[in-house]
């Protein structure tokens, strides 16, 4: 890194790494989070923001380098905010995320897993099958930019490739710039959402003004040239529709171990990393320990990512999801796959009560896969459930260690469950995002 002589620099010894992949050190006794620094390094850093209890800084030069440091693969790393850990070896990234999970359990939940599971990880590059790209007209930078935001900024990174997007999506970044520039109102097209399925790329264009006939023809030409499918979003998510004049090919992904073919819409929630999702589904079902006679409850079931595979191995599965439209889609997916022993219902699981739980049939196993807000109401209901009615095992798939730790505390300290196992799932390599899985069992009274 080049040293700017006009900037005051501070020598800082880096002791550890936080969950955002920032080095943690001290300066005059005050904690400093240093972007671009790794544990064991001595860096010259510039303070970028002062807070009452800590400061933020960026490493300007690395005076002593860590053996964990690697050369970032992406030329835009450090400017683009899409990745935070490309300078850290892949195995070390997983170890950092495991530490984040364990710290959350210990400090936020006051619980400790009896066993740490081997991490689930896979390809570190070209894995991101979902993305939201910002579009910005910036004349001083030569025209339209299409990409992720710059780190800690509302500006869009001037990027022409991406190492975490699939190669055929990365290759679209420059052609998309030219397309948007040629349209009638390039400054009114703020976003392109990308969804990749088996053999199909879908692009959802957000437009703030009506598109002209010329615009629509340009989109059709782009689709023909690059083999993509365009969807248009003039207002809210409910207004999304397929661009007329295109073949209505269906986005889908497969879970081949279970013979499941899952169709989805480009704005549906699906895991960004299809390979890791396949492993995660198999691991969750293995950890549930299901038997052919079991009845399983799948909470926050979405389109049935876990529900339909579970139905292949058990007597009955009930999936519950907050959205009635998602329930209808999950039922259609079950029918599409010939699954007859999976049922679905809509319910607000964030307001789930012990009475709601008691009104359900008795289930032998429970799988929970909530959004970042976690499953507090569900866990409170399970904690108050009569012991005779409790499931033999709960598997909780989480995308937020803090809410998982909170909910684990409810199950263990209020409900008498034991946290048997937990481990990380590296769904988003090179980012600070921590996906995880945990296994709970009721205490057996002697």
C-alpha cells in the first residue's frame, strides 16, 4: 500500500479479527478496528472515525505480514464492498466464522455446544447465484456503472468483472453498462437483480419510469444475444412480470440426492450458493435423524427447500410459512415432484404462541430455518411445551449467530433443552456472513 505523507499514521499491533474481518488492536488503550489488517500483523493505520468506546481505521502499510495473508484474487478487492476477506486464506475464514459462532453462544446465549460440527464449505469462487446489482449513471466516471456498492459507501464500484459471481454473469457486467446507457432514461434504472438457475440466468430490471418501445426492443435484443431472461419491476415486488416476447423458461435448482427439482421465481428467497445448499439440506436431515415413521414440522419452510426432501424419508411433513402465496407455491412444488405426504399452511411465526403449537398434531422432529430476525416466538413456544409432547430433536439453521444464540438461550435455559451440536456453514465465502446449524435435544429425566 502506498503511504500518503499528509496522513497521520499510527503503529498498531493486531491481536484478533472481528466478525467483519477487521483487525482488532489497541491505540493508547482504546480498541481500534482496522480494515485490511490480520491477526499477528503490525500495521501503519489511518484513523477514519472516532467513537466514544472505539476507533475505526484502515491499514495503509503492512509493516509485519501474517502468514494467513494471501493475495486477493479480485482486482477490486478493498474498493468493492461485496467481499471482506479475500486477503485471508480460505481455511482461516472458516475458523474466524466458527469463532464468531462460539463467541455468540458464550456471550449472548450463555450456552456451549457439546460438540462442534465439522464446517460445511465448498467452492470459494463463482458461487454466488443470487445478487442485487446497483445501477448508477455517473458521467464523471464515463457513464453507467453496474455492480456492488463500494465498501462503506453509497457509491457504486467501477467494476468490470466479479470473482464470486458465476463467470457467465460476471461477463455481463460490461455489456449491461452499454445496454443501460443506450436506453431512454439510464438514470432511472436503479437496480438489476440476478437469479441463476440450472441453465438459466434471469435479470430483474427495476425501472422508475415507463419503458419505451425502443427500450423493450433493446432488452429483447440483449436477451437474445446473451441468452438471459428479462423480468421488469416498475414498482413494488408484486409488480414483477416477464418481459413479453421471451420464452417462459422456468428457473429451477435440483436436490439430486432426494430426487427434487425445485422451480422458483427470480425474486424468491433461495440460497445464493446452490452447491452448499445441497450439502446443507443433506446435513440437516442427517442431524434430525429422521425415521420412516416420523412426523416432521418444518418452520419458516419457504418454497419447501427442506420440506420436500424430508417428505421423501418420513411419514409426514408439515411446512409453515408466513406468506400464503409462498404456501401455494410450495404446494405446487410438491405436486410437481410427486410428493403427497407434505402439507403446508400459512401462519405468522413471529407471533407464534404456545397455544398455536399445542393446536398442531404431535411431531417427532422439528426443523427451523428463520430469517435474520430468528425464531424467538417459536422457541418460546417450544420451551413451554409439555414434556411429553416435545420433539426428540430440533435442528435450527441460522443466518445470524446473534439471534441463534438468543434463541438457544431460550431453549436451554427456559425449556430444558441441551445444545448437542453446532457448526458453521460457509454459504458466503470472503464475506463476514455467518450461516450455521445447531442441534437441540430435550433433557432426559432420570
